[in-house]
């Protein structure tokens, strides 16, 4: 095999490895998203057995993270990727870490949902919690869509929605504090709900993190400690410099 052919072969195999990795990340993300939906269903429907099932499935998320992480290490050692390809692998490692942490938050929701199933169900079926859950589930779904397409513009748009999640979270917390002050009998349920919405708010944070890794992959910009406005400005300036 000629050197040029060997180089092409190695490049092709490396691209195949990267594509397989990306597919596995999306599969892990899809499973996490499904688990989130099931945990909320367990809460809303008062399904204790479903809550326990979701909580017990967290080990599958952990196994996915370990397996993908090991594969990333193997590729780095075997392929010695260049800077841009290395960014992809680093972003994958960080993304699966956040997906695993989303799994941890889902486990918390599921455990509390299972416990609340034995209590009297509220007439509104946790309306505010369902709304917050929809917001963060959409963030997780759309962050994975951005990851699949490596769409930095979409990723920033998704990350912006974390502010709405924070506002909803704070509103629910204030409402629960009011309920506890009005009637001490509400304290136990209110505290459980506060833990659930805290977990959901953290899910939104992790989805935002994934969006930031996408920007890093595409533009080579670490925007974790920047406002989104500053991040967009830096990206525009970088694009202008490249086109000049």
C-alpha cells in the first residue's frame, strides 16, 4: 500500500470511528430523554412502579458513559487526532458526562415520584412541574439535535432558553414556600416538589452545557464563562477575521 493510500485509509477509518461515536452519543441522549419523560409520567400519574423502574435504569446510563469514554480514549491513543478532530472527541467526552449527570437528576425525580405516588394526588396534576419538565425536555432534545448537526447557531438559541427555565424554577419555588407558610400540612409535599424542580432546573443547565460544547467544536471557542451575547459577538468577529 502506497503512503498516500495508507493516509487515506487511516483518515477514512478515523472518520468512521468518529461517526460511530456520534451515533452512540445520540443513542445515549435518546435514552436519557426517554427516561426523563417516563420519570415525569410517574409523578403525574402517581405510578410508583414506573418511578422505581426509571430509578433502577440509571445504571444503564452510567454504563453508556463508561463505554463511550473508553472508546474515546482508544481513538485518541490509536489515531492521534489533529486539533479540530480532537475538539470533537473532547466535546463528546464532556457531552456524555453531562448526559450521565442528567441521568442522576432523573433518578432523583423518579425516586421522589415513586414516594409521592402513595400520597393524595393534587387536582392540578402538578401543572407547574409538567410545564417546567416540558421546557427542559425540549432543551435536551434540541441540544442533541444541534449536536447531531453540529449547528452552533441552533445550540446558542437552545442555550438561551435556560433563562426561561430558571425563571419558571424560581416561580415554583416561591409558590411552594407560600403553600408551606399557609398550611404546615403542605410542607412535606412542597419540599418534595422543590427537590423535583431543582433536579429539572439542573437538567436544563446540563443541556445548556452540551450546547456550549457544540460551539467549542464548531468554532474552537470556549464560551462557558461568557454571556451568550459576548459569545455570539466573539463568533461573529472570528468569522469576519477568517473571511477578511
